C-alpha cells in the first residue's frame, strides 16, 4: 500500500488541520464540518494526479481544444456517519462519481475492548471500478478492514484509494496487511499513537460527535 501524507509539505491544509484539532474551534460544528469538507477537496485533488486520463476535443465559442480528462469509473463509499462531510468534499471535485454508503461502528464489549459492527450498506456494482473509501479517522484500522471485507463481494475492484483526515501509524500498518497491493492511502496528517481505547493521540476526539452532535 502506498501512503501519501500531504502534511509533509506546508500548505493551507495545515490551517484546516489546526482548526479541527483545536478544542475552542471545535465548538462550532458547522465550521468543523466545512473544514473536513475542504480537507476532502484537497485530498481529492492530490489523488486525481494518480488516475487515468484520456484526450477529448472540446468546442469553445472561438474554436476547438483537446483536453486530458479523467476516464476512470469511480465509486465513492463513505463510512457513516463521520464520513459524510469528507464524502461531500470528494463529491465536490468528482461530481459524476457513483456513491455508496456503509455503517461501521464500535460495539464495546468492555471499557477497552470493542468489535466492529456493520449494519447498513448501499452500493452500486463495483466490478472493474476504482473504489474510494472515505473515513476521516484511521485509528486501529479495524473499521476499514470490516468495510472492505463486505464491499469486495460486490465486484472485482480495479484499485482502491483510502481518504482519511488523521491516521495513526498503527492503523496504517494494520490496514496495509489486509488491503491489496494496488491500494493508496491519502491522508492529511499522521499521528504516532493510540491510547488504550483505540483512539488517536493527540487526534481530535470523536469526528462524528463533533460534526453532528453526541450520540446515545
């Protein structure tokens, strides 16, 4: 699996990452969602450089111009609910993409132990298509592995791109063992540690709660 950590080069992306981490700015849920969306746009732009292109002719009011455009068949699948703002960011740049949604959440069997449960899926056929998985927090990697185990039943996927906002190195190492070689991870930034409950340190907290409010 190839990993592209976009924060290794300074850009405006760092401003958005700073704001989503900041406990004061996090109180503004609308700004939090918008910043996640903007990060999704930046990651989509970077990812687009690795797609396939073909040349076609465009008619302008004053003539003709040959332009290279993306020719891949793309499917964007977001992990509910935290992935929704990130999904919108990707959708802003790939407006003709097909869409899929899947639920994956932690069911705690004890204070420090949990299992991943998947209870909802809506997806088109994935045969001979590029799958983009959007999940803002790549912590342990268990959710992404559970999601992939289900999605791979719906077609022979050509290539996989994972888009995340913050990833833990432990989660990256875990995911790389289960996903095929033709997988690319596009991440805004990487943190080194997980705590005993499997949350990224320093991370930002629960992305779903910060975007949409606390759950029962």
